[in-house]
């Protein structure tokens, strides 16, 4: 803990946490509220895969818990697809908005070969387009006050998983976060947008596990046994929220970072670029870069220790652009 600010508090600030009626969002909301933040607990009450009727007032239960503990919160039942309605409710209740935790999400269980356009669209609508909708409504407020902390929720599924639409939607969130950060930086605003990659045992993972087992049984395969209680305890969702609360704090200067959190483990990820394979010499002889040169350069292209991070659009984050590297290389050759 820092000496100047031993306890990270949020007095006077307002957070919107979407999908906060249960699971990870609930824990984020409770922890923020326990540190003086006023919280809007948004949750439609959807099934894990976004299908079916809304199942009632889960957000009220979280609000009651926050109030019972001496905090301030209101419930909001709009779908995150209606970003303006959600943000209007935040302003109507508390008159400001400092922190947006985009947590609401659904998980559709289809593997790539089974994926339908309907399932793909439903996943993208909630996990990606709805984040666009929330951020479009919140952005003018954050710009006006020149301050904000935004957390996006991705997933380890984006590294590759049997849930193709979900994985794609979560990878999309990373690109959106990077671009929002890019614009905030260009406008010289104290707005930080970062990405959380959580792992936890929640309603989402349990119901998903059951759906997968049903499918396995239908296919004549054996059902997979649920994880032992000790593993589920280790994966309790409250073990994730410390990262969210840090990323939401004024002291946090991280920009466009991606952090894993879960089971008492935290780590940072970044996009890595390998050592460069220059084709300029080959070009002189052959007139153009050759596929065989790329084939022979596989060792260099796997050398990440000799590489750097790819740059953002204006070069303010990451290493030099490909063009800058080539120009430097050509100059060194002269
Ligand atoms: N649990 C994990 O291991 C895990 C891993 C990676 C990513 N995530 C992501 O973390 C986030 C939270 O997941 P969780 O595990 O707590 O899931 P969960 O299903 O337990 O909770 C998600 C909540 O979002 C709400 N929600 C769904 N659609 C909504 C909508 N249109 N508007 C408002 N609220 C809506 C649901 O009602 C639900 O209460 C999701 O974005 C999920 O994809 C979870």
C-alpha cells in the first residue's frame, strides 16, 4: 500500500457497474461501495446465455446489501443495449459519473462448427455493441469533466476456446478499449481505459457447464464432473474485484492495459512484437519481398525477447512503427 494513500477510497465519486446483480459485477459493486463510492447496480436479470425472460430483481438485493453496510446505491434494470437510458438513470440518481465498469455479459455455448448467425449476433449485441452503447452515452460526461476510469471485461476465451462468438466479442472489447484510450490521450484527458480478464466460478460458469454436459449426454458422451468444492472456493468472484477497484481509482495511471485476475492471481498481458525481419536486402536482389525469405526467417519472427510492443496509432504507446523501423534500418545500411 502506498504511504500517501494507504486506503484507496472513492468518496464523492459515482460508479456504474453493469451486470452487477450477481457474480463478478456484484463483487465489484460491493467493494467500490465499501470504499465510499456511490454505485448504480445495473442488471437486467438475464439468463447466462441472454435467452429467456428477465428473472427479476437481483440488482435490488445488491443495493440492499450496500445500504445495510452503510453505503449508497440504486438499482437499474435497463438492458446495457440501451446505454443512454442506463447513463440517464445514473445522472438522475447521483448527478455525476466517474467510473464505468462494463461487466454485463452473456456466454453462448456453441463451438465454431455449431455456431449460428442468431447466436453470434446475440453475443456480439450484448458483449460488444452494448459496451459501445454504454460508452457512447458516458463519453460526453467523462470528456466534459476531463476525468474518468473505464474498465472493460474481456475473457481468457479470447486466447482460443470452444465458444467462438464469445471469444470474438471479448477480443473486440480489447480493440475498443485501446481506441477509447487513444482518443482520451489525444484530447489530453485524465481518462483511463483498461481491460480486465477475469476467472471465477459464477452462475455463468455453472450454467454453461450444465449446458455443455447436456450436450455431451445427447451426443452419447459422459458428462464432465463438476469441479470439487475447494476449487470452486478458490475461484470465488470476490478474488477478482481488487484489480477492478485499483483500475477504477484516481491514483491508477495505467492506460490500455490488460490484466488477468482470478483465484488470488494477478498478471498483466500485452501484445508483443517479435524482432524484425527486414526484407530490404532481398528486395534489392529480387525486386520484392519473397515468401522463401519469410520461411527462412521463422526464427527471427519467433524471437520476442529481441522485440518490443506494437505502437498505438500515434506512436505514443508501444515501440516504433514498422515504417520507422525500416527507415532506420535502411539508414544504418547506407
Ligand atoms: N466467470 C468467469 O470466469 C468469467 C471469465 C471471463 C469473463 N467473464 C465476464 O465477466 C462478466 C461477468 O460474468 P459473471 O461470470 O459474473 O456472469 P453472470 O452470468 O454470473 O453475471 C452476469 C450478469 O450480467 C447480467 N446481464 C446480462 N445481460 C445483460 C444486459 N443486457 N443488461 C444488463 N445486465 C445484463 C446478467 O443478468 C447477470 O446478472 C461477463 O462479461 C463475463 O463474460 C467471466
